[in-house]
């Protein structure tokens, strides 16, 4: 059993974009006086699939939308929403959209990164290099849309009142020259600039640590403006949420120990300066 399973992870949350389309379909279906089963029978789909689409837990395929347009007399409404969904797909992969929404309103965000510099801290060149090395390959339109979306998320640093932000990066992340050595140098300089902001704490976890509580992998802790504490993790193009208090508390404890074992913020910035030859 994995650590994620041990923490009683929640099921994936509905995609907010798919949820909008699902609500439209449900509204039109009910106006037409059809049950999910009746609509599904006419459209050629099972009741479970219709229910999943209406709740935003499954994407409505073009064939499904065409059937809904015809059966529910939608008069182009669903096709128009589908166009917005296509644009959203370019900006963020489906599994990330709910987190991106919550991130814009977070009052606290804490991230532990093991493979790459966190998206909130990335330069344009570094982000572009990462998207271009994705497998399977992304087309250039998608790459540029996602780079722009990632940079737009960095508005979080200029919000007022500012959220409390902390990041712990594995030392090896500072040494991986994704894109090129020049791209990495630009990224390190950005880390210095962001790490010196008053509401940002940036720390580095030394590779030589023999006792490490972060072996379960990267994770993000987030507190919403309503006071809800959440934990979020990604792996292999999938996400997992932790919302139950016991599970979130476990992640918080791990993150606290990670911060305690990492270099201090001043030591971490000093290490980055040394890597740049400026220390």
C-alpha cells in the first residue's frame, strides 16, 4: 500500500470547466422532462455516464454534446460552452484546474518540490523548456498557452494582503539544467529575487541528509480564505486531494519536519548565490 493510500486520499474533484457544461446539460434535460436514464437511452449512453458528465466528473465527448444538442434542442448553447472548454484545455490539464482556482484565493500555500522548480517560481524560459520535453509531445499552441497560464499564476506574489508562501526545494533541483545552463542560471536568479520577498520563505533540502521525511514525494499545502486546509499532490499526470483533517494533519507534520531539516532561508539563498558564483 502506498503512502497516498495510507493517508486516505480523496477521490478526484470534478473539473470546474466540465462541471459548467454538466450543469447546462442537466438543466436542459430537466427542462425537457427527461430522466438521466431516458436521455441516455435516446443518446445511446448509460445512466452512469450521463450522471458523471452532469456532475463534471467525466468530460463530455463531442459525440455526447452533439446528441445533447439534438435531443435537448440546445440551439448551439452546448457547442458554445464546448469552445470555452477547448480553450481551457490549452491553459491547464483537466486535473489541475480546480487547484488553479483555489490557488488564486489561498491565504497560505506551502510546497515541497523534488524534481523541478515549483510552477509559481519558474521563469518563462524554464517553464517553456519543461513543457517542450513532455511526453507525449505537446503542440506549440498548447505549450505557449500553458506557459502563459503558468506565468499568470505568479500574480499571487503581488496580491494584497499577501498570502503566506513557503517552498522547500531538493538541492538537486537547483542543479538540473532544463533547457540549458543559461536557462538554469536565469531560474536561479529568479529564486533569489522571490526568496527575498518579505512574505516568501525559500529553503533548500541538502542531498546529504540521511534522515528524510519527504520520501512520499512532492506535496502542496493550501489554506483557503474560508479557513479550509487542504493538501494536494500530483504524479504521472494524475492528482490526489487530502481534505480530511487527519490526513491533512499528517502532511502538515511531514512538511514541518522537512522545513526543520532543510537549510534556513538565509543559508538557502547563500547556496543559490554560490551556485551562481556570486557567493
